[in-house]
């Protein structure tokens, strides 16, 4: 490996100079040109380490981030991922990643570049060549960064890049403990309180919407699982509910996203009574759905929110003030405008102590009831809700026994 100075004259006779780093990988010569010797020396030092460790990909063997992203999406499509998932991947690539990093070759992508990319997304800095930009939320920045990491992982498997700088960046963040900061779900903010749930269920529209909300609250089903639920999956005799399928955002019926999603959940007796009553008036559905539209079709998620959740939450007075009208009247919005809040409540209800009206279930059972793929997923999301007793006396006794 060497750093050489190159001088030449332009057609107009102007003297020019540059610094060229010449190096070899697997017996093949490569070179990189720099305007300053300082940059050439820095690249040379880094290259020695990368070549020695076998983690360097020459530019000529690399492709751009956009090209790698298209290969990633093609592979995801071939693997049979859901249409909604593919749509999300395409959105991340087209509207967030490509405008900023699309022309960068994978071999030149670095951790500082990714950090700068995140900062520009969050701040709404316009992409190169554009006059305007828009800030992304912290949640969106995390999702986009995750997609970029997946693109690099796919390219790494194809031999198109030796390192995944996004994964390296994320490992460093987890070590500093910043990845999960501020993500704890809070009762009364993200999770409805028991009193709020009682009020909401009491004022929910009888029939389809009240029964659906009862199942959401006490069985913890996702919106897609409720929309795909069939009467054959509801065992009214045994008091069990089986999650075997779901309806995606395009109303296509399919299996749950993971094997863990297929599960059996016990139905509380009062919810069971509501289900029996609703079955008698439930519209006929060729698919045998438990919560179809009046025409027997698959309910949309928007319909559940617009006609089921928001009216019940608003009627119960579970609202927050978001401002005032021109006449000075307060503007009230539903505190919980999504169905997933009730799934969070179900998780907390399973976790809470019996003396507090909960089920006090072990973490493993909670994981199974929620359909999480791993216990880590459950604990990362809800671990802070598990009861923590005062074990000071036990610790003192154990220390005294050990020390004598």
C-alpha cells in the first residue's frame, strides 16, 4: 500500500496535483484519489486495518444504496412478505433513504454518515438538490435506520459490502443505554386505567362495537386479528378463543405474522356471554367472520377506529384538551384514538397483582397470551409493569448467612 503524489497540467496549462492511495485486495490492485494528502493518509491507515481484517470492499465491486435497496425489496417480495410490509419498505427507500444516501456507494458509507443522515431526517434538512424538507419523528427515524441496516445486511450476504455500519452504530447505542430511553409505556398516558376502561365499555355502542372492544380489552387481540376472527375460532363451550388468521390492511386473509401469533386465549365469562348474544344478531358472512360489516365483508381498521373506538372513548369523557376554538371553547380529542391501547391494557391486566384487579400471570404466560415471538419482546415492552416487592429483609438475611 502506498500514497503517491500525482501532478499534471490541464489543457489551459494550469498545474494540478492529487494524492493517490494504491492498495491490493486478494491480489487485485485498487486506487483512490484525494485532493489533500491528509485525507489520503487517513484513508491509507484505515485501509490497512480493513484489508488485514478482511472487511474492505473496493468501490468497483460495490453498488449504490438505492441499488442495494431495490435488491433487498426484491428479496423480501420473493420471500412472500406481506404486501403492507413491502409497501413500508418501498416508502422508506423512496421517500427517506434514497433522497439523502441513494447515490452513495456501500463501500463509502460510514457510521458518521449514518449519524448525519439521522440528524438531517429529524431536523427536516432538505435532501441534496431539493429546496424543502420535512422533519421526521424519532419513531420514524428509528424505523428508517432499521430499514437501512436491513439493506446493508442483505448486501453483506450477497458479498457487496463487508461491513454493516448501521449495526455497528446500533450496538454502540445499546451499550450506552440510549436506545430504549423514553419508550416506557405509562398507565393513563399510553395505557388506559381500569376506571377509564370501565367507562369506555359502559358507553360503547351495544352489539358489534361493544363486543369487539370487550374482546380487544380482555383477550388482547390486534386489530388485524379481530378483523380476521371467525366463529369457528371461538369455542363458546370451552370458553376459548383461537387466533389462527388475520386480515391485513388490504383485507387479505392470511396467517399471523409469526408462529407465536397462533395462540389460544381463555375468554372471561362476561365476555363469553356478550359473544353468545352477539352471535345471534351477527350478519351472515361467507368467511364466517365474528365481526363482519353489515354486508358480511371484512371490517377495515379505519371503520373500527371511526365507528367503534372514538365514539366510545369520547362518550366516556376520556378526552384531552388540545386547544381552543376561535370562540374560546376547548377542543377535546379522544385520549386513546387507537385500538392498540386496549391491547396494552390487556397486557397490564395480565401482569397486575390480583389484589389490584389483575391476573398476576408469569411473564412467559403473558408472552404467550400476547403472541410475542420472544420473551424479550414482552419484557422490553412491559417489563416495568411487573410488580416489584420489597425484598430488603430477604437480602439482609442472605447477607448475614453468608458473612456469619
